[in-house]
C-alpha cells in the first residue's frame, strides 16, 4: 500500500515530534557550502547552505523560527544528526544498485546532481533535470517543471527541498503512481519522511562519531565531493 499523504511540512512535523534541544548540541559549524551540527554524543548532521548565511551561535536558536532559513538549515542538520543514526538502513548502497531505472518511462530530477546524471547517460536512460539555482545545458526550463512532474513515474528529489520549502509543492505535483527517491547528504533518514506522498527511498549519509576530518572540510568551504569520502552511504526504504 502506498504511503499516505501528510500536509505538514517535514521540519514542522519533526519539530513537533522530536523538539529541538540546544543542550544536546556541542557546536554548529558552517562553511561556504555546508553547515554541520555536532551533537554531544558525537553524531554529525549536515545540510547544504545554498548561499544562505548561517548563524552559529547556539543561543540564538532557543526559539526556532521556521521562516528563518538559517534556522531551517541548522534544524535540518540537527535532525540529520539526531535521526540518521537511529534507524536501521542498508549501508554502502548506490542509488543505481538499489533501483532499476530502466523500468521507468519518464524520470525527473529536481536538483542537479552531476555524478548521478552521468550514470543515467552511461546507461542511456533519458532524464529531465531541473535546478532553479544553476545554469547548465543539461537543465530543462523551469517553466516545464510542473507539467513534467505531473507525468513522471519516477522522481529523484534533492533533500535540500526540505529546508528550502519546495518539498511539499514538488511531491504534491506528482501522480499517485509516481516513485520518489530522495538523495543527498542533507537527507533526514527518518521513517516519518517515508510517510509523505510517494516517497519510496531516502539515500543519505552518516559519519564516524565526532569525525574532525568532516568538520574541518565543511569549515574550510568543502562540499559533497570532499567530505562524503569519510561517510557511509545509507538508504532507508519502505518495507514491502
């Protein structure tokens, strides 16, 4: 049975269920591309910045403001750290190992993830790609996004959609028979996310406890390519 549709955005729902407890946080770090939250138990959570300036003073998060993008990014990182280590998932699984994309006829990617796109090209699988923050010949015009989402039978959705407020609009534009796969180190790997419309799998990452290498790379402005080599790929999926 398909998962049911939840209308409250994920950060709001998770905040109501798990709270945001500043006394669990050891520090908040930020760089040019990513923000990290290190919990006192050593768990690390990350979230892409997408150009937003991040306040690293923990005392300024005593009251979370979901309209503030610095708060949303820190909250996303916090839930990434709090929840990604808590639930059983398969480790070291690549998205192309987990999914047979050849069985789909209309695939859409929201958020340009170049290494994944290269694999689609390698296997000669057509894909339409949208990213409102980038310019590239690979991208389809944003004006076509809703129309193609309506017809898609598979969507690869960047997990930054949760903090940037595009998540609900994106998933609600898909047909009920579409399969949505979330991807990226910003992924919050929690079963509650699988309860949203059409979400089938969440591909994310975890890191060794208090891994200074990851925190240093993020502080120095490094991105996915630099710090993911120190992480473990994981996938959380609906149990059939």
